[in-house]
C-alpha cells in the first residue's frame, strides 16, 4: 500500500546567483535563481535595496548602509527577474533577495542572498530654470 503525504513548508534556503543584467541611471534589471532547497512552494520574493547614508562611522571613513526599501515580487510565471525603477542617478546600492513560503498565514523567510553592489549611471544635469546676476566685480560673479 502506497501512502502519499506532503510535509508542512519551512523557510527556504537563500536565493542563488543574484545579478544585474542591465543598470541605467534610474533603474536596474535584476535576476536571480530559486533557492537550492525551497522547502515548500515559494510564494514571493522580496528584493532589499540598501543605500549609503551621508553619515560616517566614528573613524570618519566608512559610510553606513541603510535599508532603503523592500520590493515584493510575486511569483506567478516562474520568471525570476525584476526591473527596479525610481533609483537615484550615480548612487551605489547594495541589493539582496529573500524567498518567502507561507504556513498557516505566517511568512517563513529565507536568509538573504549574497549581496550585489551596483552603481547607477550618471545623468547630465538639467539647465537651471532661471538665472540672474546678483553682483559682480573684476574677478567674481555672484549668480542666483
């Protein structure tokens, strides 16, 4: 007699091989692979984006990293990629991805993937909307 059963899901292992296939000034296309051990049916992935804060550690040299945002990516097509938009030009981001299983409405979250660091491309500055000379001398010009 054969008895079939399904075990309860547990937290998946971390997603694999996160990379940026394209990076622009305000967006990036990210790809990753499913965890080696899904431990259930993966319900969604969460991308975590960290940016450097303008503050420094007490030694004055190392910028701190701060969690900027988490973007949830629903798994429906099995395609593990996301075009992330609303990034800031010429900004360094550290990005990781987590996988999420559900058990009785509770999220079972994987460890974060290996961190990927990207630098968004620079943009040409826009022209000022208005400009006027406030004062001038032989060697200086004050503009507003």
